[in-house]
C-alpha cells in the first residue's frame, strides 16, 4: 500500500488558473496528484483544451480530468459563445429520452476528443422550489417519474465514449432555497419524502450504470446536522448501502461557503477533506479560482495527520484513492467521430412551448432584460437580440435592467413588434415590476429560465434555458 502522503495526494482534484498547466500542477500530477477540474477560465476552444489535457497526460497517464459541462446554461467548453446543446430542463420539456441520450452522446463524444475523463453532470436534482436560486434549468424537471428516464438516458449517452458521468447533487438540491456556494441549505424533507421524491432520479442514474455521484452541501435533518458531503449516513448508509452505488463519490467543491466558510482558511479546508473521506467520499474537488499549491499542502497534511491519529483508517483512504483513479481510465469506449452540432438545435426546437400567437409584424425591438446569472453558470453570452438581428433585417436591440421601464417604453414607440426577453422573471421582483410597467405595450415575451406563472397573459415562448441553441430556436420561430 502507498504511503498516506501519496494516497492523500491521489484523492485531490483541484482547479487552477490559466489555459496551460502551471509548473506546480505539472509537478504534482507527475508525483501522483489525482487530477484536475477544468472551468471556463481554463478554456479557449476545443483544440486548446485537448492540448492542455495532453500536457497533463504527458506528466502522468491516467490523470483524472473533470469538467462541469452540463450543456445549456452551465457550460465550460462554450463559455465564450453559449452552449451547442440545450440544458436539462429543455431536454425534459422536449420529452424524448432517446433524444436526451443522443444529445448527451454528442456531448460525450466532444468531451472525449478534448481529453476529459469525467463530466460533472447530469444534475439528478429536481426543479422543486420556485425561489430555488441555483438549480432551475439545470434539472430535467420537477416530477421524479418524468425526470428520471432523462437522467438515465443522459448517463447512457455521455458514457458511450468513455467519459464518466456524475449524478449530482446527492441527495438532491432542488427543494432547498439557499445557494450552497454561499450558505448551508437545509432540505425540508422526511426520509419517506426523500425516498419518494429526491432519491428517485439518483436511483435511476445508478441503475443506468453512472460511474460517479457528487455529494451536495446540504443538510437533511433526519440524517443529523452534517451536510451530506460530510455525513456518513448520507454517503455510506444511504448512497452505498440503500441505493447500492459502487462507483466513485465526488464532493462538490470543498471551499464552498456551505462547508468551509471563507475561502483560504487552510485548517477549515483540511478538516473538511478529512471529514468527507471519513463519511465515504472518494475524490475531493477544490475548485476555487484563487487556488494555490498551499491549499493542497494543507489538505494533504490534514489527511495524513488524521490517518496517524487513527481518525481516518488507512484502508478507507486507499479505497478512496483507487476509486478516484478509476475515473482516469476509459472502459472500452466507442471511438469519437465528428460531433453532430445540428442535433442540439433540433432538440431546442422540440423543447419550445408556445402560448398564444407570438408572431412578428415587421422588424422588432428586442429588449433583453439582464439579471445576474447563477454562480454555477457564471458570465456567458445571453440574449435574443443578436439572433433576431441575424435573422430579421431592421431588428433593433436594447439591453435593459429592471429599472429601465421609461427607456423601454420610449424605445418601443414606432415598433409594431416588441419582444421582451427574461430569465426567471418570477424570481426577480424588479423584472416583474418592469413587465407590469410595460402592460400598455403589446409585447411578445420570451422566457429563457424556469417558466414560472404565465401571469401577463400575452403571447409567449418558453425556451427552458438560455443556451445558444435555445435562443436560436426561439429566434427562428419568431422570424
């Protein structure tokens, strides 16, 4: 058996800055670091990502390369353009699990060609709370019986090309009303409710052979005060014992506010690493943008100290290291071919829900109402204006914020068609107030998030996501 230091290093999956691997990272990969997680800050295009992963493999074959590529609103490969595939809620709205398999396979094919070994997707969460600030369009729907076939289909498609899927955020984040990036959510569920609702999509993912599951930083009171990531009942008794999962348990990023508080507190991060391993987690994500080698050193030191103190059995650490390493190899994948980039647009068209008769009467004014994206999504191109400008000559576009009612009303004068584009208007009182202020304008609404109520009563298109293809599909319909 390897030394505790080597085993501790082997369970860590840090993020890093830059589009090439820094020297400290290459050295640690060569010495046995488990792997890395890529973010938008690490991406220029597919060719650059492939070169980056080849650089890491040049240091050690079998290194784990993870990425958060959910498609739709949470994309890393397409962070500069918007995703070429619709997100989960749009696929759920399209209602065809075979289509979901095909879209996920196209994404898996592309990730495999980029050298990614594990995709931290799909969300097996459900879209349950109207005020939920973080899941929303990232889930396949709100009904476990309808969402579960899509979760399973996504796992099957993604893993076709050897990229491990990761069902997240166990036991399910959708009914929580806090964002675990900044606070510790509590899931208000009894155990019976949990088994009937949240755990159903995870069971479907496990039945489909999902190779990894990500723990969520949220508390289920019936399991105690510890968030699932640090909770032995959650990870060992329920996920492994009750649901029968035998693959790799990956933590959500340990520096998130729900677990470690303020980022950079080495002791807090190291203790969280130990507690997660003891609870049954295998691979530890450390994704902070300001990540430094010192944070890795702190985690390794804390893990080794816990082994030496008898707090963490060496066998548990060795098991975690072996399960982490399993995500760096491809079990006989299909050979990637050219990626089908038309499929995502076809799926986005199928997902559209149209109410009333949203038709243009001449070139429109397009008002893209900006709200902050979620932390998970981050900044990304969004809006319908550019798409309709490309398709309908004479289109005028404007970007508005919720307080711009007067400017929008003035701009709308002289246009027979006005299109107002929102992102989860129901969660933003200012956006709802703007829509009310525009009640004198005969506008078409395009909603690109979780739809919410159709309270304004006019013609409307719901896209169920803000990906490039979802916005393009809505623009095509109007044009």
